[in-house]
């Protein structure tokens, strides 16, 4: 029984270490700037690694008062691309800390 307790304590220490590393990565992700573009760069949306929209850049030549719908579609497409990239970055960064751990409810 004694060996089981030591094993459990070791696992708990490993979990605490992993949690600290993941918190550091979360902080770093907050500082990341990820761009999504649409319309060949006519619309650019910048998001943080925490998926907050930081900036929307629209080139003047894409602004057509007769076709506002196209501009809206480009903004949506650029935003979705940026958010997907942010998800991938987050998965990559945080996933490396949980690789090899088979913890129910963590994935």
C-alpha cells in the first residue's frame, strides 16, 4: 500500500507542475497576435491567443457602398480564419504539456 501513496504523491506533483506550465503558456498566448485575412488581403482581422479581436483592417478599395454584404462576408471570413489559427496555436502550445498523460476528463 505504501508504494501506492508515493506514486500518488508523485503524480500530484507532476500535475501541479503541468498546471503551472500551462498557466504560463496561457499568459504567453494572451500576448500573441494572430491574423486572418480574406479577399486577398483586403480585410485583415487580428486576434489574441485568447481569441479577443484586437484589430480589423479594411483596405479602402474594398469599401463599396453598393455591396456592403460582400464587405461583411469578408470580415466574417477573416475573423473565422484568425480564430481558427488561434485555436490551433492554443492546442499546439497547451497540448505539449498534456501529451502522454491519460487523465480522464482532461481531453
